[in-house]
C-alpha cells in the first residue's frame, strides 16, 4: 500500500495542474474512482455546474467600480445616479464573493464538474459519521499571491473592502448632492471615488496580467497533498474500518473558482443526511506544521463550530508530538469548510503553515512536488487518523 507522499508523487506526475472544470480535473477524478473501487468501497460521483475561473466575476466587480469613478467626474447629475447604481451592484457582488453568502458565480457561464464520494462502512452499528473532504482542482498564479506580497493578503483585502465601501457611499452622496445643496460634498465624494477607482483599476490589472502571463500552478501542496492524504486514509480504512464510525471521503471539484462550488453542491444534496456528522476539511498539508482553522472569509467572518474547535484542542493536548495549533484563513479567502461553517455544521478545516496565517507557496508557481515534505505530509495524515480515532465533537 502506498503512503501519502507516494500517492502525491503519482498523481502529480500523471495529472500535473488541474484547473476547475477541465479534462485534467476529470481524469484525476476517474483515477481516484478506480483506486477506491478496487478497494471495495462504495464510490459515486455527484455532478454539478460551476464557473471555470474566478477572473470574470472579480473583473466585473472592478470594472463597475472603475466606471462609477469615471461617471462621477462628468458634469451630468443623471449619470451620477447610474454610477451610484453601478457601485451598489459592485459592492453587493464584492460582499457575496468575500463572504460566500450570495452565489455571485451563478451570474456567469457554467461548465460541468463533479464531486467524487467514497463511503467506508462502520464495523457494527453506526454511532458516528465523519466526512473528510479535500478539493482536487488547482489555481492559476497571480501577483497578489507572490511570496513577497502574500503575507499581506488578508490585510490588503480588509483595506480594499474599506476603500470600496467608502467609494459606494461617496457615489450615493454625489448623486444626492444636488438635492442636499452642499457645495463641498461633490469634491469630497469625487476624491473618495477616485481612490476607489484606482484600487479597482489595480485589481483589473492584476487579473488581466494573471490571465495573460501567469500559468496554472502544479498544485502539489494546494491541494494535491490533501487529495493524496484522503486517498491514503480511505484505502487504509477499506482494509480496517473503524468500529461504529462511518467515514465519507469527498473529493470536491471547483474549490478554486472564487467560491467553493463543489463543497456547496455537496452540502445542498447531502447536508440533510449528514447533519449530525463531523466534518474535517483537508487542504495545503504538504509543508509545515498542522493547524486547525477557526475562521475564514470576511464580512462577516465564518467560524468553525465550537465543538470541533474543542475536539482539536483536546487532540493537540493528547498528541503534543503532532504540533497541532490554531490558526485562521486570511480575510477574503476560504476553504471547502465555508458552506458548513455558514450552515452551522460541526466542521473545521486544517492546513499546514511555516509562517502564521499563510500556507507555503500559496497559489504560486513554486507550489511543486519539490516543495512538499514527505515527513510533514505524514504528520498531517497522522492528525487525520488521530481525529478519526477520537470521539470527535465530544457528543455523548
């Protein structure tokens, strides 16, 4: 039986980068299906539709803010209302994208993808269900994730949100200024809208540069490592199922598209069946020390279930050799845990870090097999297996 690093090596050599909704994502799903079916597990696919990239949605948001700023400088009060409406639409889309509470991606063209689900039955009567989840797709690089800048990713997203909210309020004030009769208001509103417009133009430049010049990353850590670890754990469980614990292994598609569409699709179809399950989302576990993630997204933050945080705290105390500690996803980013956090499920995500708050080689061209540590990956697998052996959320 292969260990996690051997499985990772095999899938990276065979499939390389795995953009969402593409043939490489589909071929990896078929490979995983075959491996699990050969071990005698119940395996099935869950089709869904998704956008192929985050770029169209974010480009639309940036273009609306930039256009609003231009309209604000025209001496045409009627167009100020158009600019205010554009700003409100852009802000609503921005909020949906960073919070996950509105599916903005439904406004854009969709393609076929699927989740792959394997179920390991319990030995004896089922007293507990655990869902282990890892996404199989990989991301295209962008300058916002360059190693020199990525440490400021969350802070920059918070600043951007503040500037764009000020832009939106200023656009409304400018449109209302003829009615308010305040001679000084248009100058202040235009200054703030100009700042928002420049931020939007910078965002457009990053997105266009990304699409024109930067490649899809190999994704060995994000999330080849999680995929390989989940495959390894499921194959081991196929040989030795857990007493009274049924384990669902879910390989999701389309996590990297601006909203974790595969995870949301799984929650919509199977959430009612797994309402009492414990969810552990596995991502970026190939380098660094393991961390459980207590919060992600923003406006507002989505937070891990307290029961699961407590379970991880107990696990860390019982196994100090695992070096397990808390952390959080930077503001504006997310994992496949997002729909389960929002839905109040007993869910928590984990990744590995070298530097606090940022996974190594995140969405950059250096996310390659050479930058994955076999020992760190094995330690993360040990965390997953220790979690499966615990009583989970601590329920009676």
